[in-house]
C-alpha cells in the first residue's frame, strides 16, 4: 500500500547556499525570500535550505542563525527544523510553508 503522505516528509525543492561566494546578510535574506516565493507559486509545502555548518567561517555559522531569525517572523513559514541525518543534519534547515 502506497503512503499518500510520503511527500510531506521530503522537501519538494532545495536552495543551496554553497558556491555562491561571500554574501551580505541582506543578500542571504533576499535569496531566501525569493526562493520561498517561487516555491509558494508552485504550491510546495516542504522545502529545504542547505546552509552548511559554518566550518569555513572565521566567526562560526552565519547563514543558519540569520535564517532561523528570518523564519520566525516570516508570514508564510509554518515551522522549521534542522534536517535529519539523512537530509544533511545540522547543515540543512527544513521549512514548512502555508
């Protein structure tokens, strides 16, 4: 028997910040917001952001804490969490949209 809810456990789209080079905080937030808008247009309800673990940043993680604060106040975000181990663990944020 097929699980009709299987798609709810896996991201329908992902945005990877790796390879984009140095970004300002505003650029990070703009990219995240634009990605959310595109996903909403496609009626996606679960998406992911690959943010890394901040091992290459002199001050530790930058993108992840910034996005966590952003998601807390975003009107289209229902919830978010770190990815499970198989999804990338601490280096991934899974976001549920309205």
